[in-house]
C-alpha cells in the first residue's frame, strides 16, 4: 500500500519521519519492523547489524544528521540485500550512490559523501532513536516509498 493511502486511512496511527531524504535503489517501497542503530561517523555497528538476518526488517540509523561522513556504501548495501533487509533509513549520508541506485534495495539518506566512516566501534543497537521529529524503537514499523517514510508503533497492513 502506498504511503499516501496509508496516511489517509491511518492518520491517527502514523507519523511522518520529516527529513529531506533522498531515495536510492531499484525497490519502490518497503514495509517492515524496525531495528535501530545509533552512531556518529562510525559504521561499525551498522555493518554488524547488516551481517545478521534481516528477516524483512528495516534498519534505521541515527547518524546524528552528519552529511560529512558516509555510513553506508555499496558493500554494506549488498550485505543488506544478501541478508534479507527490507530497506535502510539513515539520518546520515551514503557513498557509492550511483551503484546503490542500481541495486535491488531501497535506501533513504540525507546526502552523499565520498568520505568513509571511522571503524572504532562507536554506537549502539536496539535503542530508541529520535529522527525527523519521531521517536523510533526496535519493533516499531516503517513504511517507505517515493512519497516519504512513515512510522507506526505497530503493523498496520
């Protein structure tokens, strides 16, 4: 179901993740339960999450809004595909954007940057994150398509 139809039918149960996202990937939409990561300019925890079975989940990464350092590139996007992640939402930047645009995934990110991240292990997974005016917790649901990203505390469709 399109996000526009979802918000029309379930406005009281949905929130718009209000960020100026750019879309990357060949997939047109996703819907799935959330797994969260909070990190800043270090993608070690992002990689660790994407190396586990996604089982149709959506990875939500609060990268502190940094557009200076990329937290995801083509190799991590391929990990997401290989491990069955439905999509990725980053409050941060990506790199290898032309390659990711041609991959069988859907990634929402703030910007692009050619600069790779630190690998120090900073960050944590499974914690609530606050992005785009919405607090998102592991197990919540996200719905994304060309119109944007919506959050719900439960599965709606």
